[in-house]
C-alpha cells in the first residue's frame, strides 16, 4: 500500500511529508517531519505531552490522523520561540523552576499558551482546570501554575 | 526559613543548564534519537500470569519480509539459580536475566518471551503474532494473602521458607530491647492492620532505547535510565559483551523515581542489533509500561505501638509483608528500617517479609518501602496520640529521635534535623489556620536513609577561561543546576560561565545510580574536590608568575590575589588570564576525582495536610498541604522545593486514587492513564514547602539528600486528615470515593484485631 | 502495509455513499478522540475512514428564528463553547460536551461522536436526553429523525442502520424560565470517565416546575430517560420531598455493573445524590433567567 503525500503548514512554514493513512499527527511529527519536541506519553489522549494547535485550537496530536493536517495550520513547541527570543511563558518556566525532567514541558507550554490567548486573566482554578489534560509527575504542578499566572500578569501589563 | 543567603550562587534560584533545550523542545530524550539504518524492535509478552514455557517456535516470524532478527531467552546469558546470587548493587542477576526475558516460566501477564526487530514497528508487531509459544498454564496468585496460603502455586520451587517451598522469598528484622517487656509497661496499646495496593512510579516517558552494535561488537546504547553505568553493566552481563566495548549514553530522562534503575529493553535491543547488524530502537507503549515494568509493592502491615500515659512510647512491633512480584526483592529494607526511625523506641521489633506473586517484578519507587511502612506507623501514632489526648506533633516531639538516639537499623544518629521539622510544622501558619465544615487536618513524619556511593567528575578550564564540569549521574531533579551553583561559588565566577554535562560510560568515571537521594550529595563532593584541586593549580600558577610561595596566594572572586600586601603588590590574575597562560605554564588546567562517597545522612520530614470531604459522594480533596523537611543545605531552593512538591503529589495520588486493578484472569485492568488515576493539575492545591537547614557536617556544602523523604509521610498525613474530618479511620489505600462512602456508611468502627 | 483508505468528502451524499459502500469496514471520523484510541489499541481495524469534517452541515451551529438550535454532529466542544448564544440557552448541554476528556480533547470531540461511540458513560448524552434533542440521520434510504434517547442500543452500539450517518442535533426552542444542568461523579476533578452522569432540564413558572426531563448515564447498558424522576419533579416546587422522590426514581432506574470505575452499590447511591444537585443547579439557572 502506498504512503499518502500530505501538504500542510507547520509553524508558519509550508511542509510536505509521506505517511501511512493510519499514522497519527504525532507519528508524522516525530517521524518524517523530525519534530520531536512533541512527546508520546500514552498515545491515547490522556497525558497531553503531544499537545499542538490545529488552526489555533489546542489538540492532542496523537488523536488526529496525520492526513487530516492537509490544508490546515499546525503549530508545535518548536514554533513557540522566535529565533533566539523565548516566549514569555518559556522564560517564566525557566525562571520559576516550572519544569524538572521536561517530558511534559512541551505540552504544558502549548496548553498554557492556548489558555492565555483565550483568557488573558485566568484565576488559579481556571489555570488548573485548563491544564488538567497535561500530566506532570515531577512537579506537583505548583510551580507550573504560578509560572502561568505570573506570565499572564506580565503580559497584561505590557 | 533559615536559608543561608549570603552566598552568591549557593542558595540562588538559577536557571537550570538543561532548561533551554527543554522549553524549546530541543532536549533529546531516548525516543527522540535516530540512527541511519535504524530498525524497530517489539516484544512478545506472555498472556498468562503463570505458565511453564514448553517451546517457542519463531520460524514463521523469521520468514516475514522485513524481519531482521529474533531473540529468545536462548540469546540471553543465563545466571543459573543453583549457582547462587550474583549481585549488581541490590539486583540479583539471576532475576534480572529472567525478568528481561522469561526462561523456564512466564511469571506475569506481560512477561517478555521473545523479541523481534524489523524494518517498521508494524512489521515487528506482526512478526510477534507469528511466534508460537507452547504454554502449560499454571495456577497463579497475585495478592499477598493468596500467595502465602499453604496451597498457593509456588513461583520458584527452589525458594524455601521454614524448610518448604514457599512464595516468601525472604525475611529481615531489626530488633532493639525486648518488646514483650516493653508492652507490659504500656498504658495504651494500639494494634492495627493496613493494606496498600501496588502503585506505579508513573513517569510520563515510557522506557526507550536505541542501540547500535558494530561487527566488532562495539556497542553504543542511547537510553532512558537512571544510571548509564548500570545499563552498561547489566547489558554486559546479560549479553556477554565486555563492558569496555559498551558505550552507554544517558539520554535526558523523562522521569524515573526509581523505576528506571534497572534495564528492560536494552539487553534485548542489543542482541537484536548484534544479530541484524542494524541499529535497533525499542520504545515501550504506555500499556507495556503499566503491565510489564515494576510498580512498587502492594502490602499488608500490622503495627502495634505501646505508650505510657505521659506520652512515652515504650514498645513497638511492626510486621510488613510486601509484594515482590515475579522475582524476589521487595523493599522490605525500607519498610522495616525506616518506619519507626524518627522515634526513640526502647523496645522494638520491625520485621519485613518478601512475598513473590504473579505480577510484574517490583521496581524501586522513591524511598522504596518506607512510604508503605510509614503509612501504617504514622496512622497508629495518630491513634495513640488521640488516646493520650495529646497533640500529634507534641506526641512526636516527646518521642523524637535526636543526636545520640540509636536507630533500629543500626546507626546512632549524629546531629539530625527531625525535631526542627516538627517545630517548624507546629509553628507554621498552616497548623494554626482554622478549619471549616467537613474539613480535617492530619500530620505525619517520615525518614529515609539517603545514600552516598560512587561518583566521578571532571572539571576542566576552557582555553577562554570558562568551566566545563562533567558528572556521572543522569539528572532527574535539577542536579546540574545545583552543581553549577557550587562550582561557580567555589571559583567565584558568574554562574553562566559554568557548563555542566553528564558524561557517558566512555567519557566519565564510574558513577553509581541516580537514586537514593544521592546525586547532588555525591556529585557535588567530587566536583568540589576537583574544583579545589583546580584552585590549588591556579594558585600555584599565579605564585610562579609572581615568584612567591603558593601559600601566599589566595583565590577569591574569580581571581588569584596575594594573601596580604606583605606578599607583594600584584594585580589579581583572573581565571581567564591564567587559562590563556596555561600552555606556557604547565599545560591544561583540569582535575578529576573518583570517590566512593560517604557521610550521607538520613533525611526527615514532617507534613501537615488539610482535606475536605464531600460526604455524599465520598470524595476527599486535599485543600492545603505543607511539607517540612530538613534539607541540609538548599543549594538550589527551587529544585529542592520541586522534590518536596513532586513527592507530595505522588503521595496524594497513592493515598486517594492510584491502584493496580486486576481482572479475574489476573491481568492488569487499568494499564493506562485513564484508569490509573494519577493527580491532575486541578486535583491539587498549591504545595507549600518549609525547608529547614541543618547542614550535614560531613559534606563540603552541608548537603543532605532530599528527593525521597517527601513521599514517605504523605499517605498517613492524608489518612489522618480524613479521620480528623470524618471521625472514621481508614486502614486500606487508596481512600477512593466508593471506599470512603463504604466506611462512612458502615455501622461500627473497625475494631482492633 | 496497511489497507486503510482515508476519505474526506465534501458533501453528505458522497459521505453516505462511501460509508454505505464500505459496509462494516468503514468508520466515521469526526473528532477522532474515540476512533483513534480504539485503532491504536487494536480494538478496531477499519478499512475505510470517512472524515465528515469537510461537510458544512456537520460542522455548523445554527439558531433558528424560533430560538431552536441545530448543531452539526461534528461540531467540537470548543466550537460549541465559542458560539455566542448557545451556552446561554443550553448551559447544561454545553458543560456536558465540555466535560469530555481534556481541553485538548474538547478541541476535537463532538456530541455526535460521543453519542455514536455508544458508551453508556458518554458525558454529552444524558444532557442531550434531558434536552429532548432530536437527531437527524442520513443513510442510503434517505433522512429520518430519532429521539436522541432512542439512538444508543447498548455498550458500543447504536440503533443507526447500516450506512446511516448522524447529521445533526435539533434542540427545541426554550420556553421562558427554562434551563438545564449536567453533573457527573468522577473520582478526580477531571480526566475520568463518568461513574454516574445526570442531565436535568427544567421549566419553572412562578416557582413550580411545569416541565422536566432527566437523563441518567453510566448506570445501565444505555443512557436512560428517567420518566419517573421527571414526573416527581413536575408540579412540584422542588421541595425536599419531590427531590427525594426523583432521586429515588433515579436510583431505582439504575442497572449498573461493578467495574474498575465503580460498584453497583456506589453508582446506585450516587445517582440519587447527583439528581438532587443537578436539579438544584438547573433550577437556579432557570429562575435566574426569569
């Protein structure tokens, strides 16, 4: 069976790749696209480590077929910084020790960014419930939530 | 909080060296790597909990187009049981060789029986289905009570207890005084039995490795592990390839908590790579992780504590049965050795029993055994305190271990910080805060041994006057940041000028596992000694330039200075200047140290937990939590807090919702994150930390291990809080909603006995 | 290696044609949050996947002049959330759809997929049942309508005929003084499958309940419309006695199983507890709107 040829846009760049029809977007990102920043923790949509945006909507890349990306806009962790200029969330995560092993960090940042775009002034409860789909086993979430709220405050002040 | 803050870098919340790569998605975890010509490996696993393997026919699999190699136990080095134990650290290689691939018997559902490498994952999986295994299915048991029944199916016939084949693989005890006499003196005696379920370490990154074996046997292993030297040693012992031919490179690790202190895939991938001549990548699925890697023990513990009416503990007896899983080796040492250790108990018997049963072999989990034992002991202490009408922290203060107390597991304590944690908990804002309706507060303490052990490091000064530190331990908590803080402090230079990397088995000296709360303790010792040697060299070089005695040179703020104007009027010589002059002055500036570090002190913590219970649905939620711990010296407070918070979160999951659930056929029914219920962000409140610093006098910066203690007191703190809210005690974990409702609706309280 | 074909037709007729032609080998792809998990675990091995997200009728939300809503079967929870008026009129349906999984899942998961997956615990279904939704399906023999509570046939099964695709949900116009709510019991705060789910829709006039519907999920092979619970509420002022009677009716309607998510005893008790809480929320919303 021949592979499918897909044309899509990733982090603002047009890209093409080949994949099996039943490959997920995560398979495609980590395989032919060599964008390994999105991680596989469960392949069943329960951990959020594979979070990306599809047309600016936060989704699990493991729950989407790679072929579905045809004609759409995909954004991944690799597109969050602009060259060597970090996104405020990335900077804050570093400053506030909001990561340890780092395996959940890509997904946490994508999810946090999606939240702040919709809700620039979230309460602690809103942050926690928004990030419920991103499992972290190292931090207990405390510093992550603080980093997101501090970033939100800073971004509002700008 | 009495953190030392007059240091420039020690105690500062610097940016971790590996952080940039992790926030940008550039960090390379084991599953992120590829090699040219790479193929994929998959494992065929037993569907049966217990079965004799009569034959394995791999011929059809080998013929499938795309298949490049097949492995069975024939390819793994056998460590014959009759020849006796072959120990690598705490692991007996007789069990390791059988754990990575079943030999005579499959001992749990998920036990590997064969492995295949093929050009795609799909072909490898298809090939596994073509392997024909002839099993003779045997009766099985999983739970401790079932495994120790007289008629239980025995996993290992050679294993004898009381002269008969048994699933009890071992017993240990710690004894002090005479408990029979001690209990006679008690005015209050409380005895309770507790059960806990197996829980998984829950690292988000599944096990993964990529291995290449050249035709001459030179092997490169890239894997997710808590010890590249352990990976090298185990792979060497299980494949026969000499250690010097194996380069084990530690990838960034996505969580371990003890679960990655042994190998599962590496020996299989190595043999597949050797046979196929291609690099082989193997990545576990989440389901494989949950079924076939080691959660910790389920347990059954009975604890009896006696105290006089003025609040002194006079006697204690603990019996701790822990599941080992398919092979001997449950953490009874931690359960029996740590649970009573925070207290000065004159008469004590603490016994641990290691019980084999048909579930995956236990792997270490953050202070292995200690949380299980502490759950039982700290809950009974709560009942004793209540019977004595004493505040639970006061009761612990009255009986607290201190300098000079002889611990049951042997040592006499030097200066320790346990009492300080109790006092800090008592004086905390949290402890004084009022509680509302259906809210309750519980406290508990805990201890963990902490380890020292082997560590190697090299510190090298670059030609442009900066520093590269190579250490030997995978970084699972933030140790690189701590090491950079220390090195920058010692050299008196800016933190940004220090680069810390983790070497592999070919590039750094032997360093023992990342675990036992030892990485910063051990690595900072050897880094400090290496840096001290470098400072000595720098002083000598400056002395030579100035033509004075090296004793007249001091190193301060990143430069060599004369000790006093009497020594001479010289402009300081900076690190950069001396580095530039190095070739002319004797050569490269660097030093390495390898040590078996000693002097690690145990760690103590005291926790305060508030819960609120929805009594109609049985849901308990933790609404406030404070972890107090003697951390020795917080080299990087952010990452020390991170260890406290992470351990607390795991403990809350263990207390409330995490458990292994089995089907009637003996298989894991919840091998995924949907039904293996770890805490999510919305489940937890902010987790407050109070770091008490009682520096370790045997360590150059006063460091004590911090990573494991935080898990030890949590389940008891939560259980005691729920009791405070509801007036009902829980003697089984997890305290999930149906269990809470059951207890609430039960007509009478569980009686002692 | 795989024989899977992926199709993304632009019209419903094409979709029905392809779906019907492939027979039992075909699966519909909306959000994929159930389908992809089942494919990955090996439970399902479809030969044809028909992606319906390019069909406008499937992905749009319309409010008619009379106030009724038509929601395309593939509309995601997030899209439903972002609609300007839907959540004001049907807060219970909205919160039910947006309790499915995580925010990531809600970016894709749809009420149509949730219903057709046939899980007795699907969060959106009790709320849709309480709302009195009518679904439109289209198949080789044309269009027809079903009451939403008549769609589930058992765990993993629906009463849709071969080749039929769920097209949309129609929610009726709301009389004044109406609102709804959905609550579920899960052990954590998020990310669990419902142990019990209750949807309640009420119309209240001068303090008295004039209309009520109760949907009950995860306690039987299909989601239940509990008419006895509704009867107990209608004509009452939601006093303790009426609520107790309705709660008892919910508990009585339970035919649950013991599984890794809950026991029979627990589910039966919780059904009653949740009914009271859900009805109270729906009532508060209904009377606030007055």
